[in-house]
C-alpha cells in the first residue's frame, strides 16, 4: 500500500485574513477580554481579523462583522 501524503494548505502570511467565528453563542462579558486579546495578538502578527458573531436576538448566526466594536 502506498503511503498517504497529507494535503496541507499554504501557510498564512502577514496580510492574510483570519475569520473568527462564534457559531453557537455570543462572546459574553466574561470572555470579551480574552477575545480582544486574541484578536490583538493575531493583528500584532500582521494578520487581518474578520469577526462573525452570533446574534442571540435573531436566534441564528448572522454575518455581522465587528459587532463588538473591535
């Protein structure tokens, strides 16, 4: 049997966009600081961040960027 070669995507480079998704629950007050720190860290590495946050009022995930005002 021939060995399977893993299929790897290209490496992320500064300037690339990383999508941050919260599909099931919103980022609550307790986690907001950790969320912001994570975004700042990724941005400090040169990445752009696209944020898609769950909207509990609509009871579904909506493509709302920057709902936290970050």
